[in-house]
């Protein structure tokens, strides 16, 4: 039996079905491996257990009922049942016996599901609205459901066996065949194709077919009529295009969130708005990540709140696109419910950045309008107030409620309102860029308040209103009125002729125009470094004392104001940390300290605290600044007057010097010159009088005077001691230097003549030494009624004038001596001409008579005597011509002389005189020069001089003439020892040559005198023959 059981188990293990056996107690007695696998049970653990304990889920099910029925009836049962714990369908065959139950089962889950699917598909095929067809590989219909038959207008029987070309055109057939080929090749599993189907009645419809291959190789397809869909799609596309255009115009994007899957959908414009790539929808995390980190929580809470509560939300949040610029979104969300639960959230997102900026600007403008001190208003097209700020209400005295809706005429008259409308219209037309209007505003209290209104047009649908800013200009008007009044003060200040007048006008202006109770003008004393009161206008006696000098301590208000050159205002002088030493018990409480340039300060005072506002301070500063300009103008004008007087004096002096120079040298005596000088100086506008003093016996005496009579009649100027010796005239005599006293009233040197100066009414004096080249002739004393009259230029001019006078006086003396010399020369000339020359001429005549009548032995001596006599006659005649030149040079007549012929003759003569020497005449062109009869003697002297001072054993002389357009130069060079450099300047001096030898000429001094008289020149240098060379230049005739 054991073997039988074992064989049975082996058989049961090999069968495909699962098998288990139960005894009559429903306990497992055996499970094969397949049963253990399908039941997912360990058969060793299960064997011996009750089946209903091991599989409790089977209790009360078909399994229990059928097994019990089989045991009860002892008949086999077969059934199919689903066992939920194993999610499987089982086909069961149970065979009962008296000892138990044998159960064969298999898992038929897949078959059951295929059957159900097939049934479902069959039902779908029959009930679906889409058409379904099957065609074979030849393209012949094998099956078509009712929907497809109805779609194409055929019956199912009519379609089966027909070719697909009955319902589609060739192009569609070819396309379908190509797709089918791809299906058969495995390149794709399904294919879709849009096509136009031809109905049996000839009509067409748009359809889309999706098909694949059956295992049999046939093609099955599902066809959907999309005619209406196409029409709806076109309408949808149009609607979508309009929606997208509207989104772009409104800058609105759409979005949707699936509540269950959290999938997010964005419209295209929302992608563009947020800067996302359209290729794929963003995740919820990514969608929330676009928001600004500070606003992200707000968005999350709004979305979660809508999902939880089903309520809509409307929020504004910032987002950050790719460019990094923070922008604003207006986000709205509306829940979509399904069965009471929120299935989706749909909403919009609009970019409101510009609106937020406008709102921010509007809020800023509203804050500004509310904060500004100027009144701001707006009126509608009917000229009624629609907005006023607090400042406008305060300005007008009305509450806001009292003004809104009221016409503008409650505050201004019709004419002003019409003018405002006109200006607004001009602004609208563009004929005016801005509009400002000054008017009197009628306040609630009845007061007329001057205001300035700036207007702008305000557009409404039915017309144009306006808005504007209104400013109270009461203080400005008062300031302008004061400013106008100060215009006259400014004119008076700039016309003032003294600083005293400036101070009086300035303090009066502060009192009368600016309504200050008190005013002070203080001068700056640089030596004391203090401000000294000059003018006080204090009728109220605020200080009740004479203000003392104020030290310029930089830590005090007045000191710091003056040092900085800035106006200071003190609302209460008693609170100043270091008030300037004035009596704190005085009634002065507020003050303004205004520097008057560097010359002083202008102070305004009041017994009231804070009496001076900023505009009054500004006006006082105008007065002080103008006063400073006036003082500087007075100083400049005084300086200009002084400069003018000095320039006039200098011009007068220079003119006087020129005229005197022309006149002086025509005078013949010292007294004439001195009197002319004094007369001209005294008659000028620059000087009061003048006199010339000379020293006699240690006393200065007057040699000439003008503009005053007997200047020294009542006083004596001593040169050897005493009080007058320290005076300017005595010192000029003693030192030889000019002495100047710029202010005789203040100079101690003028103590002895103080009364003298007052009586003669002069303020300054100058004593000028008359000296030139060491020759002292006295002093010129000049007096002026101008203080500080003699500046550096005038002193220099006077000093030069003193030298000119000295030179003139020397010239008179020299002319006197020269005339004596001329007289002496004339006497010698007459002596030579009448005595010596006559005797020589008689001797020459007697010698000529002896010629040929003497013995041969004495003939040579007679010839020598005749020649020497002739030379003596020539020499005397030469001396006559020289004396004529020296004595009457200006009367001699010059004429053209041929220089070439004169040179030729003189060279021959020189060669005959000095036969031991060699004269070489290199050129002697025939050209006329300016000369007279002494030209030959000049050339003789130079030619003979070249040999007489030449110690060479073989003396030589080279003579050359060069000619240019203006002059002729005669060069005479020798081979002697030359002339040293230090003697070349003195070789032409008068003492350099004497009348030592009648045959040697009259010397180089007279040669130079003659050539100078000709207008030429002579110079000496080193020749190329190592000797000297003389170059004589003559003007061409």
C-alpha cells in the first residue's frame, strides 16, 4: 500500500493541475507542489489543518458552499470562483468520497480576464461611436461595425468584401500602405492617419483612423468622424488665438493645478511671462519657485487654502524671471469641484509690475502732496473742487468738506478763474510750456492773501479741468517790497563819497527799510584787531550804552562772522555761548551780524527773541554787501584819483622835461636855465612852487624861485648844524641824494617848517640834487599840495631831471670855454695867415728869382731851401684848414671828391717821402665820397703813420679800396708791430699825437675829427701781415 501511495503522489506531482485532498473532517491530507504554489501555502504546515482555518477568506463563499454540497450529495462539482486574497480566478473540480474530498483546480485568471476583455471589446465595438473595421493584406474589408457602416453610408454586408478604395482616395491608400509596411516591419506598433472618407452618397467627411496588425496579419482600425471636431478645432484655434492675443494684450497667463496629481498646466503666455521653457510643464515645486522668496509662503498658503476650503483666492506677489528683475503678479485661483471635493484649481496670473509702480508712485505722490507745505488742488471741467490737500485747507481757512464740490470762485474772482482756464487751454494746445499765475486768495476769514499758482491741465471725458500748486507769497511780496526799497538804498550807497556816508546810509536802511529797532556800523581796526563803533542808530536805546570796541575772537558770533565773511543770525543773544562782551542786561535779545567786507560789520538788533527771519537776514546781507562794495568803490576811486594825479604829475613832469631840454640848451647862462626850470615847474598843475638852492659859506641860498617869493627870507638853511640841517634841502646838499617828504604834517623833519608849510599850503616836498658826473650844482626843491605826491616813478623822473639840469649847466660852462678856445684859434689862424704865411710866400718868391742864377755848388742847397719852403707853405695852409674845421666846422661846405684819384696821388707822394718803404696800391676805383679839401691830408697822415711807427728793416704798406651801395672803405695795413688791444681805444685821443714834425701830418686825433665831420668813421685792428690796419669809412656822394 505504501508503494501505491507513493506512486499516486508521484502522479499527482507530475500533473499540471493543482490538487489537494481533504478528509471527512475537512483537514488537509495532501497538497501537490502546484497547489502549494497557487495557494501560496507551505504544504507541510498546512497538512493536518482544517481548510477553513487555513483559508478563512473562503468561509461563506462559493468554495465552501460547493465543497459542502459535493460531500453532502457525494456528487462531483465544478465551478469557477474568484479568491480575493490571491487576486486570482480558479477553475475547480471536486470529487467527494466517503473519506473525504479530492479537489483538482487550476488558475484561470488570464483566461477569465481575456474573456471579459473580449466581451467588453465586443460590447465596445458594437456600442462605440467610432467605426471599427478589419481589412486583409489585400485591402479588402473583412469586418465593419455598425458605426463604421453608418459613417460611410454603407451596410455592414455591403462593405465586407469591398476594397478600401471605395471609401478613400489613392493618396490615402498609398499612405496607409506605407504605414502598414512599417507595422509589419516592427518599426511601429500602431499608426494614425487623417483622411477624407467618401460616403456612398458622394458626400465626404473628415476622419482619423488608428490601426494596428492582428496576429492573423489583418489590419484592424478604429475610425473617428472628426468633421465636427475639425470645425470645433478651427473655432477652438480661433478662440485660442484670441485668448492668447488677449493674454498678451492684458499680460495675463492661465494656469491649472490638478489637486490629486499636483500636475501643473500653464498657458503659453504664462511661460513667456515667467521666462520658462515651453517644452514641458513645470512641477508644482518649480511653479512655486518662480515667486520671490519673501512672497513664496503667501502663494503656497493661498493654494493650499483653496484646495482645503474650496474658496477662491486673489493675491499679489513678486516673482523673479530669468533676467533677475523683480516683478509683480496678480494671481487669482478658482477651485473646480467634483462630487464636493476640489479636483482642480484654475486661475490667471497677470503682470502688474507697471501698475504696482504706478500705485507706488501714486502713493508717493499722495504722501508728498500730503506732506508739502504748498497747497495742492484739482478742479473738474465745471471748475469745482475735487481734491485739496491739508496745506490748501490751511491756506484758505476752509475744511476739506467745505471746499469739495464748491466752485473755485469761493476763493477767487471770475476774472482770475477765466485767466486760469485760458492758461490751461494754452497748455493743452501746446502754445505754452508752463503756466504761473499770481492772485489774491479769498480766505474764509475774509482776508485777501497773495498766492502764486502753478497750473497743469487735467483731462476728463467731457472736458478739461486743471490741477495746481498754490504757494503763499505774503513773505515773498514783503521781501520784494523791501528789495525794491533797497534799490534806492543801493543807489545811494554806490553814490556815497565817503565811508562815513556809507555807514549812515546803511544803518538808516536797516532801521527804516528793514524795520530793525536798532543798527550799528563798526569799523575794523587791523592794529587792534577789533571792531570800533562808527555809526549808531538806536533810538530805542536797546543797549543803553555806547557800544565798546569788540574784540575779533573767532569763537564769538561777531568775531566768527567777520573772520568767515558770513552773516550770522542769533535768535537770542543771551543763549550764545560767548556773546561779544556787550551788556547782557540790555534789552537786546536778537541780532544779525553782517560783515562789510574786510572793512567792518553791520549789526541789526531787536528786543524781541527771533525778530529776524531768513529773508530779513538776506536783506541785511544785501545792505552789508553793497556797503562793502561802496567802500571799496570809494577806495578804488580815491586810488584812481591819486593815480590820476600822479600820472598827471608824471606826464606834466615828462612834458616839462622835454620842453625844458629843448629850451635849456638854447640858453647861454646858468641864471637863465635856473629861472626857466622854476617857472615851468611852478606853472604846471602838479606843483605849487619850486626854487633852486646853492651852497655858500655853509648856508643854502636861493638862486632862482617861482610860484613863491622870498622862500628863505624868514628862515635860514644851515649845512653845518642846527635844526634846519636835518631838513630835506640840507640833507640833499650834504648827501647828494634826493630827499622826499610825502606828508609834511606828519614828518618830524618838517618840524621847523610846519607853520611855513601851512602858510604856503603844501603837503609834500622833494629836494633833488643837481648833479651829474660828480659835478654838484645845488638842489632843485619842488612842492606839491598832494599828500604822498612823489611815488617811485615821479621820484625817478625828478632825479633824471636833476641830472639834465646839471648837464645843461655844464654845457653852458663848456660852451663858454669852447668859445674862448675858438677865439684863441682864430687869433693863431690870423697870425699864421698874415705873418708867417706872407713871409713864406715872399721867401719862396725870392728863392724862385735865384733859380738859375747861383753857382753849381750852391744850386742843390737852393733847391732844398725851395722845397722846404714849399713844404712849410703847405703845412701852414693845412693848419689854416684844420683851425677852420675846429673853429668853424659847422660852416664848412662838403662836396663830392673822387677817392680813387686822391689815393693814387697820395700813395705816390708817400712813396717819394719814404723811399725806404714799399707801398702797394691794390685797388683805387673812381668813386665819389662826401669830403672836402682835407681829404688828402687825412690820407697822407694815415699813409705816413704806417711807416713812421714801423721799425721793420723792410717796411711795407698795403692800400685797398672796397665799395658798397652806401659807403667806401679805405684799408691801410702795414707789417709793423701792430697796436696792442689796450691802446686801440686811445690811439685817437687828442694827446696821442702832437705837431712834432711838420712832415708827419696833424695826428690821428685830427684825422678822426675830420672823418667824423664827414659823417664817416675810422677804426684800427690787426692786419693779416701781423701789423696794424686802419679802416676809413666814407659815405658815398
